[in-house]
């Protein structure tokens, strides 16, 4: 763990912190304007490649007609699938999410570079797939995603979807700083989860408001042409960076390790 970050977390634990909604939003928006086009193109290309890979895997492993029948809306309800199938799907989803977590980390690195007018290359998106980041990102995302997915699946299975939504939002809120703490603060997986929960617990309403506004801003891309979501989604990652920057911040020692 970076000593400066550790000291800041201890200070927050004792004294809390102030967080201005407007300052965070403005910082996120200013950096977003610099990364919107490039980040959107990266997300679009990545999504297309992922969709082709998944489709190819389904066609290779399963009978195409059986797969299409399985994917019909009436066949993918909790009642139709059964608990065991839901848990298997949940496990696969968690594994994929965990494996792709370094890609998310790369997207959060984009506004960091944008604020400092540093060049951002495609290779930067994949720099967190190497040691020591990959292990910590994978483990942290796996633990949080597994908990969230299992809770959501079980709650949906007993047909209380709103409770599952609340659980998912709560978990997302309290772990909002998990990935930034790993890539910027050099925290281990468990340390990052614990620190994120601690930090969010000091200002949950302000951070919830930022998360809600950020999500609405990202969803604007669905208006008109759905492809626009790829170019509004980077705002979420810019918001994650802005929150970390405002709460933890950077100094010369911290930045030299990034």
C-alpha cells in the first residue's frame, strides 16, 4: 500500500472528509469531454469483438438451434431456469466480469491521463492485465461480483426483484472506489474493498447522488441511436476517477507508482 494513501485513509477513518458534488461532477465532465470519442470507440470495438467471440463459442460448443431456443425470453426467467442453472450462469458471469476487470481499470486510467494531457494508447487499456495489478483486480472483482450476483439471483428466485436491485446498487455504491484504490493506491484486493466501504460510509448520500446522476448521464446514449451509449458510458469511468481524485488525491510519490 502506498504510504500517502494509507495515511489519507487513516485520516478519513478518524476525521471523515468533505466532498463537493459540483466540484466532482465538473471535474468528471471536463475529463469526459477529452476521452468521450476515443473511449467510445474503444468500448464499441471491444464490445463487437466480445460479441463475436461469445457467438463463436456458442456455435462451436452448442447446437445453434438449441442455443437460440434457450435464449428466448420465456425460457430465461428464474422460474424456467431453476436455481442450479441460475447459479451456473451466475458463476460464468462472475468469472467473465473478473477477467475483464483490468479493462475497466484501463478505462478509469483514461481520465487520469486526460487531466494531465498525457497520451493514451490502446496498449494502456491492457497495462493492468499484468502483475501486480491483474491478481488484485481479479480477486477484488470476483469477491464483490460473486456476492452481488448470488444475492441478486437468490432474491430474484424468490421473486422480490426490487430487493435484488437495492442490494446490487448498495454493493456497487460501497465498492465504487475499489478499482481506483488498487490501480492508483497500490492496495491489495481485500484492503481496497475495506477502504472503499470505509470511505463511502463517511459520505454515502453525496456519493449515491453522484452515482445516480452519472448513471443517468451514461444512459442518455440510448436516446435516438443506442450506439450512443458507447460514447456516454466513459462518463462513468471519468466520474470514478474524479471521486478518487477529490477524496484521496495524488502527490508526486503516488503518481510515480502509476
